[in-house]
C-alpha cells in the first residue's frame, strides 16, 4: 500500500491507465479498445475514456456481410469479453459514444473477401470436374449393366413358362391368378374383406 500526492502517480502505482474525457474524442479518432460487455444489440468497448462506446451489431454484420444472431453471433464473430479490437469514433453526441471498425480492419476484411472468392472459384471448378467424372462413371455403369444377364438389370431377361403364364393370367384378369391373392387372404383373416 503506497501513499501518493498526485493522482497521476496513484494511477501509475496501481497499474491503472489514466482515462480521458469522452467529450475530447473526435469523430474519426482511431482507438484500441477492449470488449467489456456483450448485449443483444452490440458490444460495449472500453477505449480508455470515462464512458464506454457501443459497437452496434449492425456494424459487425456489415463487416462480416452476414446475419449476426445476438450475443451468440457476436461471440462467434470474435467479440467475446476481453477481446482487443481497433475501433474508430463514429459519433460522440448526447453522452453517447458510437464506434465503428477502423478503415484498416475493413480493408483486411475486404482482402479476406477477395481470398474467399478465389477459394470459392477453385472449389466450384473442382466440383464441376467431380460432377463430370461422376457422369462418366455413371455412363460406364449403365453400359456395363446393359451387358449383364442378371434377373434384376435391364439386360437379357428370360422368363420361364410358368412365370409367363402367371403374367398372362394377371394381364387378362383371369380367375386363376386372383385365387392366389394375398391381400384378399389377409382381409378375410382380419374380417375386413
């Protein structure tokens, strides 16, 4: 425990930094701040002033070009409590300090967008190539199945005489086939037929 005569000395001894008056901050001033509170509408950032600044959720959504879902979305965007971010003063009116991302943060994000677009283009080309390969494989399989002589393909299918007679009876609606009707047997057994 140390006794100091000047306030600056006391702040220095305690490790606290001196706060500036929020009214001295001008629009466009770039600052480094720490996220201190997360709300559904944005995050409050300590920029070293006697008032916390608000970085609105819409500003974050505009930067990431996607919907930010409240507190959870802000945390997913990297704005968890204690995060250090570079911000600029957007407005300083009526004891309210509105913040925005600095131009270099926005430029970094636009560079990331260009890289993302390149990656997306490469992925789309790979997907098209895979689709072409799949089409070729499918055509080969169709060609192979046409040559097969199995009972399940569309190849040469031979029907024996008994099966041909059963199909003929079915097509003609003959009584011989209807006597073997499983559905009718089940309905009769249940008493609903």
